[in-house]
């Protein structure tokens, strides 16, 4: 296998579980399950299909001779008819009624919907596991002050746990979107060559109710409440675009998380897990690179670009169908899911063991807190009789001096020492230290974490407690 291309999704990134969802076995056994559902419904509605023929088809769902399919497809240049022929070889009594009344999209499109539904369920499960990891992290660190940033410049304080809720809130939005997509997916059903069901009208001698009942029976057997109300030959390719948009949403949230982690690791405030024998750099033995977060960024970028494939495909379908969708969608949909699966595996891994460095976090706070506390210091002095305008100007001047000292001389922030040395501020060191308590500058951060977890996250975790605790092995 070393002399031909292998997809990195299969060798490095995606799970075996997700790879199976897009495998030939999953696809073609689903085709056969759909042929069984069609035959059973036709039998129940009085068409010349016997119970014995249905049973024979059902018994051979997994009995696929791929070599025979390959040889037949070479001859007839049609994948569906090659599979119909090969299915008939192992079902001699039923071969004459396989695919009765159907068009290729009956198996192709319905299978695509089933595959996307099953893949979305995996995505949903892993999203919930990531949320569970972050919920535990947010709760543990809800009170720990941390420097917050706007424009990547130091701003007021937040807490380590509160920042984690920002990541969680976006993933929660993604979960809600994924659940909506799962709930709203509909089978194509059996709509015929141009969506008019003409072949089934003929089979049932014009009995519309039986045509509709046939679809309802097929949908029920395949685990769906309904089929699309109207279509051309295919289900609307907007469905693929909507599903990939949901996957893109996950990629967007994961990308934001991974950028934050990479920056925090650069700040030495937090790190992703690092294995005992992991090598950070071939040249620099001391390096601890955020390789998992970087991979999340990379794969997320791919998914956010991939979503445009489905959008263009949906926008360029002609009338009742055209085949320029097929080659594109079989790549873009599969790889979108494989990439998101890889992203969520990485997210599960990173969020399960984020390393926090409290002393570094506090050190970065204390470098900036004197600036943030300047108004509190000024008000303290005004209460003791100081002139607010004079004190404001002095703090402005001292802040410039302290800022210059930090940036140009590489020294510590000495704003507090300058204020303590100025008698007009009428403040002692003890008083100053009582003002410079980081906990006093985090607002409602801790309460916001508690409220967010209680109202939005814990109900999800309780309802899905049977799927929590999943871990992900990361390759290379």
C-alpha cells in the first residue's frame, strides 16, 4: 500500500467507527436493506412479490460478491445495475423483482440520507463528551482569576472557568444545530425518474393511496417518520449543504478554541496534554508545541472550506436532476464528516486534561492589575480628601512611566511603588494590597459559570449520562 495514495483521514485522523459509516460495506448493505424494504412493502400492498422472495432478499443482505460486482460494472458501466445483477445471483428466486419500479436514486439517495443521519449521531455523541469535559474544567476553575483580552491586548479580568464557558456556548449552539438536522432529515422515498412516481402509479393501476402507503412503509422500516414531500429525481442537494454547514459550525467553534489554547500555551498560562515521551521539535529539545490544537486549527480550516462544495452543488442542479453532483458529493460529504470526527477526537483528548499554571496566570494578572485598579486607588484617596482631577492626572503620568519601564526597559510594573511614594494618595501598602485582590475584579464570572452549567449544560449531560466518559486515542 506504500506505492499509492492513502487518505490521511483513514491512516491518521478519523476513527474506525466513522470510516465504517462511509465504507463500501455500509453503503451496499444499506442498498440491499432498501431493496428488502421496497419488496416487503410491495408484497404487503398486493404486488406480485411473495413473502418467500422478501425472505430470500433479507437473508442475503450481507452476502455481497464484490468481485462479481466489479466485473459486471465493467461490462454495463452502471453501479446500481451491477449490484442488482449480483444480488440476483445469490437470490435466484427473487432476482426478477429486485428494484421493481425504482430508479437508481431510490437506493443511492436514500442511502446517502441514512449515512448522514448515522454519521451525525456519532458527531452528536462526541460533541456531548467534549461539553462534559469542559463542564468539569469550568466548574473546577470558575473562581480562578485570569487576565482577559480584547484585541489580544490586556483588558479587565475574567476567570479561567468563565473563559471555558465561551468555548462551551459555541459548541452548545453546534449541538443544537446537529440535533435539529438529525430530527429534520427525511428519506427521498421512491419518487421515480423525475419525481412524479409514474412507475408506481402504473404498478398500482393508478391507486394513489397505495403509492403513498408504499413510501410510508419504506420510511418506517428505515427508521424515518417521513419522506420529502416533493422532489425531482433526487432529494434537494440543499440537504447536503445544510448538513455540511452544521459541520462547518463545529469547525468554527473548534478553531476558535484551538487558537485560544495555542495563545495561552504561548503565554505559559495553560497547555494541552503532553505525553511523557513526546518530542516537541527535532531541533529544539525544550519545545512543547501545541500540536493537537494546531491540528484542530488545520482540519477546521479544511471543513470550513469544504462546505462551499455542497453550496455550489446545490446551486447548480438543473431542473429535475443533473449528475455533476455525484463525484463532488461523495468526496465532500464523506470528508467533511471524517474531518469533523478527527476534530472532535482531538477536542476530547485536549479537553480531558488541560494543564493550568496558576502562578503564571497570577503573574500576568499582577503585571496589569495596577493599571486596572487605578480608579479604585483614586477613589480611595478622594475619600480621604484628595482632589480627583489632580490624582487622575498623576495616575495618568505614573502609568506612562510604568508602561515605558515595562515595554522599553523590560522591568516590572512599578506603578504601585510610584503611588505609594506619593503622599497625596494617602495610602498604605496594606490598603493598596487589599485593593489589588484579583478576585475583586472578576465581576459575576463565577456565578455565570454556575448558572450556565445548571441551566444549559447539566440537563444535557444528565439526559445523556450513558454516553459520557468516552476517550479518544490520537494517532501521531
